[in-house]
């Protein structure tokens, strides 16, 4: 299949007087519909790399192409719309809004541009709620969920706009081993059902070994 993400000669430098080079001329392509993991020790640059891939950060040098669109020179509002419609994000900390229910949290990305969800969108939200196994708690506030339920809510939220790409930064980092396996299997099911491309940072080698491709970063360079 075609590449959905292409990073060309990506360099990232922080600081001006004292410069710290975090990424060194990285070149990488991600195939559409694939499930990829990124591994590397703390400080290796993997989170910076994922943030640049997701246009949450900008490279010092190099090109970022998402779904055929070169993002480097895009205006702020256009970039935000690209993120909202093409990318879904899952983080180690779920970042749910505590005063809202499971259903309301899941609908948030859709309602950024449309105040009232359509019947079709509500149907999709309920389909995702069923998929992640939260039907019985969909009207619960986020604060009344277990850690695993909160992370499954975050996964459904990332999928509400039917993104082509999901970027996940240690999505199971705060979960026990059993819940980690459950969340991984859920992401795999989504990958296979919707052909969504996944790029997942993980410290868990067991999880990485189950992905289609393992990308190892060391000292800001890709080893494989």
C-alpha cells in the first residue's frame, strides 16, 4: 500500500545560545493501514519524533508529509483542521474532561467544528462505545471510571472523526499487564476493522514484538 506518512531529513534542535540536537536527519515512511511501534530509552527522542509526526511540534529542518500533504508551510488553522480530521491522538494520560460523561468526552473532537452532533455521528459514537466495551458506563462521568475504562474512552475519542492515522504515546504506560493486553488487542482490532494506521510508542517489548514493524530510536537516530 501507499505511504501515508513521510518524514524527510528531520532534524530538531532546542535552544539558541546553547543548542541541544534531539533528532538527527531522520528519514522514515509509514505505510497506510500498518501497525507500527516506536521503542527507545528515555531521552532517545521518540516522543519529540512522534510530536513532529503529528504536527504538534515543528522540525528545525526537514519535511513532514501527512496523507500526501506537506505540512511545513501550512497556516495554523489549516494545520489544526488537518490534525482534527486526519489524526487521532492517544496519550499515556487520557486527558478526559472530568465534568463530562464517556459519551460527551468521545464527541469532543467532532464538536470542535460542529456544535450539535448529527444522528450519524451519535450512531458512530455509540458504535465505538460498543467496540471498546463501555456501553454500560457511557453516561458515567470520566471520574467514575477505572484506569482501563478511561483509556478505552480516550481510544474511542481518538476515532470519532474516523482519522486515517492514530498516534499513541505510551497508551498503556499506566495500566497493569492484563489491561495492557486488552487495550493492545483493542487497538489491533481497530487497525484491522477500519484499516487505521497506528504508530505507537511503547516501553513494553512484548507489545512491540506483536506489531507489524518495530522502529527503534537511539540518541535521536533510527537504528532500523
